[in-house]
C-alpha cells in the first residue's frame, strides 16, 4: 500500500506539462496510448489543460489528486473511452455520476456496438461519440460541452 505522499508523487504532472490554472481541466481516459497523446495535443491547442490516464483506476487517482490539491482543481470535462478493458470505461462513468461532484462526461464508444450505444445514451452523458471518429469531432464536442456549463 502506498503512502499518501507516495501516491501524490506518482501522479505529479511531468515538467513539460505544468498545469495551467486558467484553462479548463480535462481528463482523457483511454487505453490507447496514441489516442491519449493525440487527443491531449488537440485539447491543449483548443485552450484546455488535458490530463492523460490509461485506465479507470488511474483516472480516479488523478481526480482525487487534483481535488486534494492546494488549491483544489475540478475537472471541467472527462472524456472516457468505453474501450477500456472490460466494462471499466462504463464503470468509471457510473462512479462519476454517483459521486458528489458530477463532471460532464463525453463517452467514446466502439462504432457498431448498438447495445453499448443504447446503454450509453440511456445514461445521458454530455455527449456520445462513435469510434473511430475524427479528433476534430472530439475537440468540437469538448468545446461545446464546456461552453454549455
């Protein structure tokens, strides 16, 4: 078990990714490393402060790290790729929906999975995008969701 100090050290921003408190904080949760990097680059170019995570456990850790910061920071948007192993992407979304703080969430679902698409729509996220889709579409959806808040 890690100590609280050890947990915080594991999740600090790399030096080239110092947080920008003026930009909306966006969590990008996807197991695909290329998609994580590309989405983060697009979001940063659009005026967001992206935080990349590879799974639901890391996502919850990072959210906690930012909420416990001094001063605390809240994510203005969470982008969840439902292709996280198993149903972990959907589980992450449900945990965010049932907490005290409910950030807007964009769900990315595999195109052609009608059952998952119907379930995602029923849960009423801020947006549902089928994958593959253009990174520009994700970027545009992020801007629209944050603007609505």
